[in-house]
C-alpha cells in the first residue's frame, strides 16, 4: 500500500511513525523495511516487501529508512539478497546472472544503504551461487562492504547461520536464531573455541565488536540523551490513515 502511493514524503512519515513507536516501546532496531523484489505470488514475505520494481522500491525505502532512524532507532534492511520464495527457504540455491542480480535484485539495497543511510542489513536465508548469504563473501564482503562502503551492522536472519568459522571469517556481525539454547549458537561457545584454536582471528572479532559499539553510539545507547518516543497517538493514527 505504501509503495502504491509513489509518495516519498509519505514514506518518510510512515517510517518516522514506526521509529517513534519503536522508541516508545524501548526498541533499538526495527526489522524493516523488507525490500526484496516481488517475483512470485507464492513468496511468503510479499506482505512486507514494497513492490515488483527495483526503482520504486528504492525510492520508497530510502526516505522510509531516514524516517525510522531520526528516532535513535536503526532500520534493518532485509533480506539481502535474492530472497523471494518460502519453499526450501533455508537451503534454496539462487542461481541468477550477475547482470540480472545487479539490475533487479540489488538496486533497492544499494539505495537503502547509500541514499537511506540504513544502519543495519539482514542477510537472507537462501544461498546465492552455492553459499548461504550469511557467509557469502561475494555478497557481504565484495559488494556490501567494499563496493558500497557499508560500515554498519550485518545480522543474520533467525536461524540463518550454518557454520561458525566460515561465517566469522566474513562480514556478519551478529547471529540471531529462534531457540533459547543461546550458548550453542554458532557465534557463542563454538566461536570462542574457534578463536582459542586459532581458526578465527581475534582481529575478526574486534571488527564485529567495533561495529556493534559504533551502532550503539549512533543510537545514543552509550551515554547522551536518547529520544523517548511514544505510540498509538492520535497523530500516528492520522498519519497511518
């Protein structure tokens, strides 16, 4: 509905409402916007993706992100990248010509990072060219970090990490999952063991910790005055309408 307005200023207002309400509820990161391209009516996340068009999606996502982040809340752009089906969503291997990848699937993410200033990116569940997005060097290192110059936080989708060492060697900063056995996560006790055994360098860990702390500073979590926010106000209801 938001993308169907073709209205950048309204996208900013919608993002601002979400950012203010997230702050009002004591949240630091909002898992939005979802900007994958709608390629199939069977995609289970179509309800939170913006449109079928890369240009429209990017033009709506960028002000939406700026609106969220004016409230000391980080927008987390998802799902990076080429994620558009639910069948075998944790394991499907997306094979797409690089030209198509860059003309259809990546432009909105580029706009989100470069024009919107997104503070956080979520790696997708799927594999791309044979490797899961959460540990995909081409996607996270070559494109996101080096080519686009993204210095923000990269997190996994929930349960999207499958290997400790290969993921830690890359640009993913935080692992998220769906179970409560937190010590058994790939980035928990297994990561400590990998560091002690010399399989993962402390320098790699320092880089991840540095980006986490930088985001906390950006959101004024480490001292300074944070915006307080509010939710379910008459003004917000009118904006939504």
